[in-house]
C-alpha cells in the first residue's frame, strides 16, 4: 500500500469514527426510550435515569464508547486534544457516578449533574469554537460548504447550551409538572451534538477534505 493511499484510508477511518459518535448521540435517547418502553412499559424523567432501567447497560456502554473516542480524538492543536480529554473524563463521570434514583439528591447525584453539565458544555465548545476553525484560520480559504458547515456548528452549539440552561429554569418554574422536560431537552442537546459530529465527519456538506 502506498503512503498516500495509507493516509487516505486513515482519514476515511477517522471520519467514519466521527460519524459513529454522531449517530450514538442522535440515537441513544430514542434507543433508551423505545427499549425501556418495550421491555418495561415504562419511561424515565431524564436520560440519566435510564441507568436504573433494563437499558442501563446500553446507557453506560454508549457513554464509555464516546469517552474512548474522545480520549483518542485529535484536532488542529492542543486545544482540541485537551477538550477531547476533558469530554472523555466527563463522559466516564456521567456513567460511573449515576444520578440519584429518587429525591432527595445525594452527593453522588450532584457529582453526576456536575459531570453531565460539563460534558454538554464541552460538546458546545467543540461546535462553537473548535469545529469552526480551519487549518490556517484564513477566512478567505473557506469554501462555501465550509461556511455552511460553520453555521450548522454554531446552531448546534447554541442549541446545546440553551437546552442545558433551560432544564433548571423549567424545574424552578414548573416544579410539579409531569411533562418529562429534562429528557426531551437532553434529547435535543444530544441530537444537536450528533448532528454537529456527523457534519464534522463529512456526512453533511462535505468538501473533498473535511476542514
């Protein structure tokens, strides 16, 4: 195998991994919801609470898979690497420190919420600050597709932040609401995360080389 072909295959493999992470983010909440409903005829108020369902191992496995990729993720510079490392730590923290099953929230539960919030913030950082960069940061070199992808990244990043901030606000305004707002807000944030990574992986508006 020639050296250019070898590097090209590595690039395609890396883009495929980005797409895989994107599909995990998009599909996870729906897999948990549908699987638990079919097996238990039940649903939970947040994605984190599915840790206690029959789909709990799927929840943990998906987080560990995302964490593993994040640890090995490399981007343009050290900022991408460190953001990926932090995201990996936070993903493992969400998996290993489960939310409290019922109120009141205990210490482990608060650690879980801190890890989950931090994980979503790092997802937003990827979309807003890192994915929008180019190799030389020269705006003139951005292709029309790259400009369109940047708009997608920004929409996804701000949507992630909005969803996460809105969860405690909704809980304070409607403490007795039976609508599972947390689950659907987290779902929207994960779909935005997944859509952003699918775009970065070249599945949407790709050039000959994803920049």
